[in-house]
């Protein structure tokens, strides 16, 4: 059988629709499976959250607005010695009585009053421990995390003591001390002696680099060694160079610089010891000059040669006296040498002089001699006598003298250095000892011996590997050939290890961090120096920190507050998972965005200025309120708290803690609106204290309730205005007010004469300047006439709306008949005329036209039946459930999965509202069936005393944006206009949401408090 072109196209179109229907059905099944999996995952996540809260190692409890315990974890139960049942509902002051006498009490009050998170520490005398509390306010009360920080406090105390000891050594050292960064060598810390050497004040030095105070001729060499040390090519270096003092003078210094590295060997900063060697350099320069002078004189001696009488009077001095003593030779001739000796050395010199006169051998003596400028220098003189050959009497004394001031100073410095090193070895907490090439202990300090359980003298001469490093942590042997300590002198390079143990005398072990560096004397390695510390506490602290980080991460991610970190440019660096969820976004979508993009555009400029001021002035207040935009475009009011901190790399980071205050803002706006209305209309204004005693009664209250002001003041409000049947409702209102909310609604009240009348009442708490509730204010108006007017108006509107609905329905039927039935009949008529033309000469084409006429006629009949059926079921008089069910039977095509849900009492919906809502839902269903290509369609109606909401949602193709003229996006322009118009006629709002591939949702919401004039049906 052959088919016409149009018939073939129609069949192909049906085939494509069937295939598309199967594809959509498959996608729907997959979506349902993913939804069920997501729900299961969410349930598992909630269960894991509960397990996390119960497994928290710290105390965690929550309080309501009256500070009663609403949740406690196991740690709190253990801490208080009470069961969970005994604690829940009790005041926190009963569980922790010591809070009343500590700073914690005032901190809790302050956190509640300010509504901002706080953290504080206090010492519990009852527990004998330090506790850290972190308090997070919320509309429901307070959430408190309590951590035992006793160990940390002890560690901090010990660290402060060590830091103070180090600071004292650093500041009072006899040599210059400095710390510098690794970038450009900027000075980070300097001591008093370095300031004396350079002539700068401490703050002036801290603004410079070590290169800037170095002599220009020495800068390149110094900076090259510094960079080599930073790169790890050398561990330290020592150098003699020149500094340029603040006054321009040049000083010679000897610098010993070392890089301080972290456990991974990465350099952190440099530490340098600077010794002023200017005098030594000057002495060396003087010595050099003297040597040049001596070479110019005939005598080959570089010392000062002199002749003396037996009594010590100069008879000759070589020209060297000029450089040594500052005298010309002729200035000394005739003077006794005793005139120039230091008074403290005279006794020793006289004794040496007597020995010289009695002995024929040479005699050497050291002493101090005064120069011409009055200063003293050290001399070493070797003397011998010249005797008369005949009599043997002493004729004269020949002396060779040299300046040994530098040598004496060096000897003194060596003695001081040795003493200093001894003090350092004995005062440091680190264990230090030396070993020779055989591993035998050559010296050990007291700390090392104590950590190993020995006296220092017991370790000297012992083989140290066999003493404390003989086994691994698991007890297995540790061969000496594998010991890193020996690597120092075997490979002539230092080592540092932090994952091994040392063994004590009693057989116990402890974790250590140790280093071993070679000892080089005259370019020959003679052993190594071993330094070690007990890192037991550090290991414990690291493990505790790791567990704490895991706990805090969970608390951070799931905390009800939104946490953001931003850099100085305002870019989001991180956000917690809970915060991202409140925005309706993922963490990845928020990180990297400018934080200002999250705010309402009207608030961005103000927030930007505030952020800039806070970053410039850290002391400024750091809290404000603003609007933010969720991903779906809805507005969220937040309270922002900003804290400026320093990041790991030293950069400035802003920590934003955001609290959703949307509900509070809405309540404030409602209170403001009520206050404005009070200024414009007459109303009864009554205030009471918290016990209900009347404290204010205005004139309109006298008129409204019949009680004079004198009669009302001092009496309980319940006696004056509340009937017995309304007493329970009044108590519920007070309970709601205590939660911080404002109550507004209709209430039946009583006059003095006992008559009852309906009133609109607004009740709010009154707060004093400190934020404490002190009373209640109520504003009430008589709405008797309004109620009557509403009932009359409702009846009139019901007739008007019904008539308008009938007109609209007639227009729709007319459009249906014209657009659908009339068009079909036109096709039939044209096909019959073409049949008459083709039946003689082209029978096959004539037959095709006749077939098309028959099929189009059947379609027209079906359309007519459907319109008739719709007319029969157009009314919702039998209830929305029945009307919507009939609608789906006639409108939904085969294979379309559909559902209907009607919740609440339909009887409270006025007839005009019910009829319009049915027509709105019907139009939405038709649009979904005609245009969305959906596989699932759902109708939902929710009825509450305040409003009725009707919703039609499909899983069709959806669309992006539309105007009322659009007709290809899933919702016809005329249909949307009709639905919106019907919704507005009953005082409601219509909302449409859609996106490509996610379907379309149309929701009509109609308030019932202004639509009840028609009464119940």
C-alpha cells in the first residue's frame, strides 16, 4: 500500500515521538534512581554527623535562651559526673557552678547580648585544669565547645621560659647577634651589642638589610656566600668584612652565619654572630707598619731594641719606639723604664730585674707599658746583661721588646670563649656531646647525660653507639655501619634525623631529633659533634594537633555559620561546606570569585569601603549587616564579622563569619511598619511589665475597652481584656514573645461591660538600653466593622468573579472552536473539493484526499467531545481533587506519568478563589501537555489557614527566559498572561521557574485572610 507524502510524514513524526518518549522515560527512571541514592546518602551523612558529635574528644553542649542544657555529648557527662538525663533541661550554672565566679560567666552573657561568636579561657579550680570555650550564638541559644588546654598551657609556660632565657642570652651577649630573612637578608632581630658596633638604633637596623650596612667592596663576596647557604650548598660560613657605621666610620667584624632550617631541611631564616675585630685589625695594621719600618733600619729585628743601665735607665732605643710607644728615641734617653710600667706590674718587673742582674742567661717577662698618649699596651721583653769581663759586674742591660697586646687579647678572648661555650653547653636543654673517629665520647654536657640516665663522667670514654643507639624503636639491632651519626666524619657532611629513638640506661627509649656535624682541625676531620633533643612531647602534641584538626575540620565544614576567607584583594580563598550550601552553590563555584559579587549590588559599594577600612586599620569595628544573593537569585540578610589574620606566608587574610539574619530582618521590617501605622491611625496602645501589670493605657484604649486610665493602671491585663476562653491563647502568645518574636493577629477581647469584639492585636517585647526584656507593648484595633465589610465585599466579589470567570471560559471555548475545530473542518472541506477534482483522472490522489477528510473528521469529533467533556468538568464545585482528576483524564496523553496531591481543608477556600485556582491549574496542565514533551507531570495543592498554594511541575525540556509573547518555550504567551491575570484578580502572586533540561514549575499563591468574605462552602 502506498501512502501520501503527508501521511508518511505523519507516521515518521509518530515514530520520532515514540522514540523521544522512550528516551524521556529512561531519563526519568535514571533521575528517580539518582534522587533515591541522594536521599540515602543524605541520611547516611546525618547519621555520620551524629556519630561525629558523639565522638568529639572535647566537651560540646548547647543552651536555649534561658541557658538550659538542650544537648550534651559523652565528654560533658564524664566531666560533670551526671547522666545525660540529669543534665538535659538543667541550667548550665548547675552543671558548671564554677562559671559564676569566673570570667566565663561574663563572656557567656556578652556573647548572647552581642549575638557574635567568642572564645575565652578560664581555669577550673574544681577540675584543676585549664579550659578553652568557643561560644556560637544562634536564635535558639548558644552552642559551646570546651577543650582541655592544660597541656598546652604548660607547654606555653615552658616555651615562654625558654624564649626568655634565649632572649636574655641574645640581648646581653658580648658579641653582636642578628637574625635575617632569606629573601634579601633584611634584619629581623638585633641585640644591643650589634647596635653599639654599627652606631644605629634597633629600629634603624630593622629597616635595613645586612648588605646595606656592609662596606661596598665587601658586598658581592658576602652576598654570594649568603645565597650559597640559603641554597643548601653550605651549612654556615664565617667571614671577616667591614661595616659602615651610621657616622660613616668603618669597623671590621668577624661574621659567623648559620641557616636555621625546618625538620625537612628547608631554610627558615639566618642567625649571625658578629664580633668587632677593629682593634685587632688595627693592631695587625700597626704591626705591618712596624715590620716595614724595621726592614728600613739596619737591625734585622722587628722589635724595639733598647739599652739600659743596671738601674734600668734608657741609654739607647731603636726607632721602633716611635710606632710602639709613640716616643721619639731621644725622648726616652735618660729616663728610667720604671717610669712607664703599669703600677700593677711593678712588683713582678722588679723581681725579674733582680734575677737578670744575678744571672747571665736571658730572661723574658710580660708587662704593660704606658704609651706617650697615656694608653697602655702589653710588652714582652727578653733581656740579658752585659758584664765587665774583668770584674764581672753588670755594665748594661740589652732588651728586645715587642708588643703582645693582640696576643694577650686573643688569649683573653679564647679564655672567655671557652668559658662561654662551657656555660652554653651546661645551660642549654639540648643534649650535646662529642665523639672521636672511633665513636668514643670526648665530652658531654649535663643535659645529654640526664636524658640518657647517666652522670657526665660515666659517659666519657664510652662507645656512644653501643650506649644509646644500639637498637631500632622495635628493638631490632641497629648496626653501627648504618648509623647516620658516623656519616658526619665518614662523608664529611652534616646529618639531621627526627624519626629514631635513643635508649636510656634503664632500658627505656624516647623519640629524638638529632644532628651530627664533623669536627675539622687543620683540615683534618677528628670526630663529630652530636646534638639531640627529646621530642616526646612534640610527638604527642603533633598527634593531638592532627586529631584536633580533623575534629575542627568537621566542625568548620558543617558549622551553621558561613565561613569565608578572602585575600587583600577581596578574592574568596575558601568557604565551608555549610556556607556554600546556604548559598545554593558548591565550594568550587565560590572559591576564586570576588567576595563583592556575593552581595546585593546596592550594598556592594558600602561593603567595599568597609573592607578597605578594616584592612587598613585593624582596630576598627569589624561587624556589619548586608544583603547577599543566593545562586537562585533570592536575597539573604547576613550579619558579617571580619577578623584580620596573618596567613602561613605572612600575607594578610580576612576571615568573614556570616550569620543568616533574614528572619530577624523581616521581623524588624514588620515592627517598623507597625510603628509607622501607629503614627497614622487611631489604636489602643497598652504596655505591661513582664508579669502582665498595666504600666501604660492611652485614651483610645479607654474608648475601646471602657476602662479609664486610673482603673486600668496597676491591674493585670488578663483581668481587663481577656476572656476565660482566650486565656490559653494569651499564654501561648507570651511564650512566643519570649523567643524574641513579635506576635500579630486577630483576637477576641472583652470590654468593661463584658461584651466581646474582634480586634487586631500586635504584641512585642520592650527592651531596655542594655538589651534586657522589661515589658510588653500591645497595639489593638476594633475590626468589627471591617469584618462585616469583608463579608459583604466577599459576597459581591464572589458574584463578580464568577461572572468574569464565565466570560473568560466562553472566550476560551470560542478560541478552541475557532482554532481547532474550525480549522479541522476547513481541511475536510478542502479535501472533499480536491476529491471531486481528482476522482476521474487521478483516482489514487482522490482516494488519499478522501482518507484525509475522514481522519480529519474523526479528529474534529474527538476535539468536540473533549471540549464537551471539559465543559462538563470545568467547575470545581465537587472539590479540587475530583476536578483535577477529571482534568488529567481528558488532558493527559497515554504514557504521561501524572500525580495529584491536595493537602489541607478545602472548605476554608472561598468559592471564587477555588474556581480561579482550578482554571489557573488547568491552563498550566494544558501548556505542559502541549509544549514541554514531559514524561512526568505533578499537580499539588496545599491549603493552610493563611493561604492556598497550587503548583504544576513537569520534567520537560524547560527554557531560558521568556516574554508574554513567547509561545515556543513550554508556556504559551496567552496562557501565561491568563494565569497571571486570574491570580492577580484574587490578590495572589504567580511564580514561574524553568531552565533548559530541568523542566518547568508554575506556582500560584493566594492569601486567604483577605479572601474569606465569601464564607465557607
